[in-house]
C-alpha cells in the first residue's frame, strides 16, 4: 500500500493527532531535548545520611528525638592512626596525631563539640587516689613529650576506659572520632564526595610521615561509591555499545538501529533533565536507573522498528507502515510501560527516602518513554524508513512458511510447546522450579550478610580498614545504643541503674556482642578501684550516695546534662542481619518486662541500631511491595486482555522467575536490603513486557480463527524474535557489571541478567504451554466486528482484540 491510497483520517484520534502533524511533534521533541539536556548539566550526584534511614520508624523517631543529647551515635567517621612499629606512646606519633586531629577538626560538616581523640579535652580519665576520686584530660597538663609525661599518658589511658574504643588494645593505634552534622556551617548539605576526597588527601599526607591511616563511616562509603560512578559510566557505555551491535546484527540497517538507540538515549536525557527541574539529585543507589530506562526503551523501540520493517518488506509505504505498527503495538507498549512504572512506583511504600527517590526517578524515566519510544520513534522511522535489504531480510521466515518450506529450527522448537506433550512437560517443569525456588526463598535473609560495607568489594580499601578496626579494637564501628529515659535528675536512681546493669550482663552473653558500656558498669569499676582493685568488690551496690558520687564525675556520653537520659552502648562484632536480630529481640523482650512509667528502655541509636530499624522496614515492605506489584500487573493485564485466562498465562511465568531470583540470592549470599530490594520489584514490572507483546499478537491471531500453533508461530515471527533479541541483549549488557568495583552494582547486574533471561524464556516457553491448557482456539469466536483487516497480506492484526473466554 502506498501513501496516496491511505486514508489519513483513519485510525484513532491519538494516531491522527500525532501522524497528521509529524513535523510539529518532531520539532517539539527536539526543543524539549535541548531544554532538558541543558537542565541535565545541572544534575548533582550526592547522598544524604538522613535519606538512607527510615525516619518514621519508632527506633529512628526515638533517635531523632534525643539526637542532640547523644554523643556521636548517628552519622560519624572514625579515623584510626596506626604506628607500624612500637606503641602510640611516642613523641613523633603523638605530634602527627595532634596535627591530623587539628586538620580534621576544620573539615566542613564536623560536629566539633563532640569530636573526640586523645588530644580533645573531652577524653578524660577517672582514678582512685588516697584523696578519693580524681580525674582530668588524658593528655596531661604541660605535656612536653618527655619520658615522664609519656608514662603519665599511658597511665591516664589505662584509667580512662578508652582502651578498645579510642586506643587500640595493643596500643599501636588510636582513633579520631568525627561526628557529622546534617549541614555544614554555611547551611549546605554535606558534600560527601568532597569530604571523602579531603580525607583521602589527609591520609596520603600523613602516611608519608610513617603512620598508616584507616577511615570508616557512612561518609567514606558514599565517597567511595561516588568515585565508582566513573566505572558505572563505563559500563553504561559498554551496555549501549552491546545493544547497538546486537540490534544492528539483527537488522543490518544502520539508520533504523541508530534511531532506536537515539530514541532510548533521548529518554535518558529527558529523565536526567527533569530531575533537577523537580528538585531531585542522583545518588549512588539511583545511578543505575538511567541504564534501566535505556534498557526498557531499547526493548520497546526494537518492537516498533521490527513491525515497520516487516510492513515495508511487504511493500507498504514507510509512513503507512509506521501508522499500522503504531496501531498494532501502542496498546501493548503502553500497558507494558505502565507495568514498568508500577514496578517502580510501588517502591514508594518503603519508608526510606533514597528508595523513594529511586522510584520517582525511574517512574519519570518510564513516563518519558511513552513519548520517545512509543510516539517519537515510529514518527522518526516514518521519515527515515528502513533499508530495502533489511526489510526483505525481516520476512524470510514468513515467506519460507508461506511457500511450505520447513520452519526455522528455533521457531519450530518453540512452536512445539503449544502441543500437549511438550506443554505438559513445560508446565510441570515450571511448577517444579517455582516450588523449588519458593522453598529456597524462605531462607532469604533481611539485611547485610557480610561484615564491613557490602556495597563495596570485600578487598576494597574501605573493607580492609573495617577489618583493621575490628581486629585492633575488639569491636568496629557497629554500635547499637539503647536509650533509657527517666525523669530529669533521676538517671542515677538505683532501681534504674540496677535494671541497666542486668540488661548489660544479659547482652554480654549474646553471640555477636563484643563489649558494652554504661553508667552501671562505671559504678562497678569505681567500687572495685576504691577497694584496691579487688575483683570481689566488682559489684553493683544499693548505695544511692555512692551512685550519685560516681555519676557526678562520669563522662557525659553515658548520660545527658539533665540526667534524664542514659545510654547503654552495645559494641557488636558485625552488623549482619542475624546479629542485629538477636540483640534487638532481646532488648525488646527486656523492655516489655521492665518498662515503667518513670523508666523506659528505648531502641535505638548508633549505626547498628539504625541498620536494625532499616532491616525491619525492609522486611515489612518486602512482601507488601511484591503483592502490590503483582496486583497492579494483574489489573493492567486484565484491562488489556479482558480475560482471566490470558492474565494467568501472562503472569504465572513472572511468579516462577521471582521465586527463582530469590533462590539465586540465597545461593549467592545476598540479603534483601536497600540495594537489592528495587531489583526484586523491577524484575516483575519489566518482565511482563515480553509476555504482553507475544500474548497480544497470539490473541489477535486466535480471534482471526487460527489455531494456537499458527497464532503463536505468527507471534514469534512478528514480536517473538525481538523478545529474544532484547532479552539476550540486555542480559549481556548488564552481566558486564559483575566486573564493577562497586559490589552492589555487580549484584544488581547479576540479578537483572538472570531476570531478563528467565522472563524471556518464560514468555517463549511457559507462555505457549500455559496457553495450550487455558487458551485453546475453540474458546474464541469470530465476529465480523472483531476481525480487522491487517496492514497487508500476512501482517499481524491490530492488538487489543478481546478474547471470547473470560
């Protein structure tokens, strides 16, 4: 059909509005691309500690309510300065430590009042002398590096209780503790990339003086992740190159390949430009979203390109071919993109701002794909067309089938799954794999399963620093703090401290707890010291005057100025999910029994306490999120197909893939956490694309009176080839991420590659097998109104036709 014989008034209102004003649409898209491309240059990459925590969870509410009274139990950096040879009681080492301490004191965002090192006045010692209790700064007055002063310093450290916290147990290193504020002195959010770079510069500077410097904390993790963004960009470029090469290999048409890639990249530009316009920034967790948008765009773009190419091969004018393809695939594409959007949008139910912003960024990207890949791409192809050789090549299989030649071995093999023996095996195999995956998924853990920062490689500099901290101090930066609230002035009450003493002793018996520190423990130590260090006096005596005396000289980190809040510090071996669960469950049980109107045991502060709250939120949202994703996908499929049978055929393969993906996480030692939770939801939303394209064409062919085998074979020739192409292409593109220095990117790449492939296989194998049992041709009736003429001989009918069966 040529353009002169085509009625431009035909088609839907949307089609006429777009294709009858093609030049206007292209011009508007070009202007929007220029505007949003300029906006994208203003996009910032940063992170926020507050955005990574569930701020409405009761634990975090307790922490935020008392944050100003807690000593460095939120966002903090620990810098361990180690002396490779000898101990820290060395004049040169102490001078290096002092100068480094002075420099980090001036870093932007440091809470200088709560900063702590051997050189800060807040690091004090308490001892028992003939005159009673005495104390003072650990660095003695008039310190002059003399042997006598160094000896006095060692004695002060021994009496300070800082061994294992500020000073290593082997006395070969000490820690500079840097609590961080939410904003710097100028009121700006902390620039973690800049802070991390400054810490690295200081590390390089002072390691040249003969010490080794180890840095841990959220700020350093984020800084290392931002540094790894360069690798993310490299892998993004590799994925684009692979996708381009694969599409060109399939089409052998340069112009259409470049246009598909260009439309997908325009979607990425629009997304990145809209983010700063709406007040959002990218962070290390959402940096992979642009690739997902590109991947989804390539999938839909390849389908549009394939449809136009086949129609051109049948002799249809390129404009008419573009309009026919728009008619056939717009509904399926729109439904698939809505399913993708739902997969992202349900992440909004998770009370963690960084995930919510990821969901918003991804939803914006999917929304723009409706314009760039469902509208702009067909219009662009209506101008450029495709090469004649590529168009003819796209119809080889169909022409061979029309002449009675043998089917291509691949299509012949897949077509067998519409027959009962093969369909039975496929369905039984799918059910067995789904059941096996479900059983394995019950072992899936919530939270981190490895020590250190699981977002980074085990051999990364950061995780090596964590290993050093754990070995040298007996407990790393994983601190869980229990807040004990009392009436003001009552923090030293015997009944309260006695309960704290009991809980502290119980926590010390739990596997994973390395040490604890409380005002009750200080009372035990002082009582023993007052009795010549006799361990028999290491008791907690019911003597209120004694408790008041000890409290008056105790470090303020153990209680607040109003004496209405006590802190129980629990130093953990790691922040693994099981360790946190054991401690939190025990404290909760203790609080239920011992809480009174005047004494409340509240969870939780400290890095481990915040992570425990995050794990609880993730666990509660995990299944809810999946149910919402599947509920929305089922609803969209039902609206599209108006058949419960078709919905089951489309959705059941996704369920199997979800169970298998969770089983893979168990096998690979991955937990459900902030970095992996989005992938689980995205696999469902993105995976349904394949089923929608194949099932839409299959149903349309069944409505024309064809058998299931004929209908599915037509769907394979029209959309199935591209489903296979995009599934393999995207899987190959993301599997390259396993070489990334950022471990959570490697984990996401592995999971996405698995889901791309298994969702593709489910659409090509399990879908026709289920259709054999649920969608036999006898259930479909043919009516004059339901059969629409195809674009040309042999072309697939428009999609969106309703099955007679419900």
